[in-house]
């Protein structure tokens, strides 16, 4: 089986290499019909040969990045459309580096110059903006390098790393994507969905939003990299809130993120989900408050597990280079955990930008080349519980001198940095969901606990939104509210996670950069669940207007 997996992986890598090589041979013919690429390539060649000030070193590296973003967003509340906006913009970022790969000017004001390109495909105008931005970036780089060298005289850093890693010149010129749809039925959907507040007089807020976006990325650098890639994203969400009779504020939200409109729920399916959310909020409002103290097993759905791994693992496998003058491998909690156990030995984690779906579910983090012109690669981050790698861009960190194709930027105003693509959590000892719940109840009974807890979904900061008290005697469940987890942290993730299911949940997200988290349901042997210390506000003084 392992041999088959290795063979399959090698075939995938070979196919990707063939595709990129084939594109390399004909990218100039494709670019001939693209005014943005034409302007970028022409001005880059001119900058490489002519950009030089007296008493200032010539650049050793130049890059141009353009994001062409076409976006539609709409928002509705209480059955009425609040906003509907279609916008289009082209944002340019120019980076000029002076020095060399070991030590350069990428510091402070030397991290690039921004500009806005026109929408009318005027090549001379594009080149003029590129020329001005390049001049600003070069002069800022000269000042930044002098400032950086002055600051470095104050520090002594153990095991310093280079400022920038080398990368082979890769070319990938993909098709341009467009945003084509009729907004009218989607706006009506938002209105009808949020109009469901009328079904429950105790609902205080009810809103729904959508954001459809087509982003085309253009990138060239002086090493020879050329990238044009396009991605569409479609996002819809519902949120509502209420107050329990004791004043506790309660919230529910739900959302959908896909790469194509065809994969999104139909308007009627979305409205049905909104209705289910109203019923869920009503049940939460009527639920009892959680007990003050509990310590014992806690079962997490695959949905909840995605939140756990995103917060506790995803954030800590990013290979961020420490600030100037600071020692350390990275800036995260895993900085000193390289080749150490951070998870149970039956859990492994990979990040894989080379795949676009997983067991039939769309993944958002798929790309050929990242925003630094490096081919995206599958990275085994945690192997049988042991941290073996980090997600890396072209800023080297100790023990990792090269990028693994994860340098990405949400928009050009953000510098590319180590970012997740498709983070996939797997168990080598996966059991069925039924077996996992049986194991959960067995632990409860062995410890003579009358009940245990199951978390279905989280809100922000890993606070349970849907928490169930599961009775040991017969396994029936009771929804409770107002609880927090006292010690869900890296230690408990390493020591108290005892089993995982064979199910899977895919959580697609557009925050920072498009990415996905894939995880199974998990069982913790022992966690603390305690009543939250929440401020309970007085209820509204009088009822809402009558709804007819």
C-alpha cells in the first residue's frame, strides 16, 4: 500500500513538472495576447538593464505582482437588502532587493511599493505605473538596507539564516477566470433567508452575506519566473443571535465556501439551512446552563476537530522567520519542537496544495505555483506525531534553507509569507464513528461519571457553540449552553487525544489566503469543561414590533 502511494505521488509530481515545463515553452506566445503580462515583462527587462543610481548598488532581484480582483458582495438583514456592490480593481506591488540572498534590503520600507493599475488594458499606462513604482521601491530599498545594517551592528544572532532563498525559474501561464452570474436570484435568497426572523419574536439579529470573487494573479521576477493564475471563490453566510431569559447572549452562524457557483447550495437549500439555524438558536436559548465543573472525556465532531487543528496546529506549523536580531527557528509555539512529539503517534498531518478535492469535497488551497513563483509541494509536517517540517516561503529559517512552495499573499498589499493550503489530518488507527462513541461512553462508565460532553461545533476562540451532555446510562444527549474548555491546548492535544474516527469534515476558509482544513472526529481522554464567566445583560425592555 505504501509503495502504491509513493508511486502515485511520484506520478503526480512528474505530471505537474511536465505541465509547468510545457507552459514554460509557450508562455511568451500566450503573454503576447495579455496586456498585463506584456507590460510587466517589458518593464522588468528595462529595469534589469537600466535601474542603477550613483553610489547605490544595482538590484540583485526585482519582482512585479498584480492582483486583478472582480468582486460582488451583498448583505441583507431582517428580510431587506442592505447593500449590493460590484467592484473591480488591479493592485500592483513591486519589490526591489539590493544586496544578495544572504543579506538584503527587504526590511521596513524596503518591502515593496504599491500602486493601482487602470482597467482599460493600456500597455503604455501600465508600463508607466510599473516604472514609477519600481523607482520608489528601489530608492526605499537603498534606505532600508542602510537602516538594517545599522541595526544589525547592535545584535549578535546565533545561527543566522539567509534573508532570501534561491528558487528555480518556473513558468505557469494559466487561463484567466471571470465572474459571470445573475445577482438577482441570490439577492432574493438573502432577503428571504433573513426574513425568517419573523418566525421567532425573540431573535435579536439576523443577517446574511455573500461574496463572489474572481482573482487573477500575475507575477514575474528577475530570476525568470512567470505566473498567471486565476481562482474563483463563492462564499455565503448566515448569522443570528438571541438572549436567553437569564440575559446570556447566544449566537449561531453557518456558511458555505466553494470554488464554483455550481457547487454552492441552491437558494432554496440555503433558505432551508437558515430555517434550521433558527430552530437551533431556539433550542439553545431554551437549553440549561452547563454544570460549574467537569473533568473527563470529551468527544469532538469532525467539524469541531477542524477548529482545534486549525488553531493549535495550523498556526504553529507556519515557518515565520524571527524578527531582526532575534534567535529561534520560528516565531510560533513549535519553534523548539522540531523532531519532537507534538501529537499522539497515530496522528499525522500534511499540507498539500497539489490537490483540489478530498473524498468528494472541494478544497480551496489548490495551486501550481505560489505567490513567490515556487511550485507548491505536498509537505509532511507531522509524521506519526513528530514535527518534521514547517510550511515555508522564501524566507529561510534555521534548518530549512529553501521554500516548499507555500509563500502566499491574500492581496498584494500583504507580503507573501508561509501560509496553509490544504491541511489534512489523518489517523493510522481510525475507527468508525460508532466505535468512537462507544469508546467515549465506555470511559465515562469506567469512571462512574453520570454524563460526559460532546462538542458539535465551535465559535471564535474555541468556545463551544453546540455542546451536548451525553448521559452514560443510555447515551441520550441534552443540549447545554454557557460553557468553556479550561485546558484545550498543545499539551492536551499531545497527551490527552486518545482516538480518532474514520469520518472527515472539510472546512473551507478564505481568511488570509484561501485554504482548507480536513480532520476526523476526535476523542480526548480528559479535559476540563467549566461554566463560562459571562456578563449577562438585561433583556430588552419591551418586545419587538408586531410582525404581521
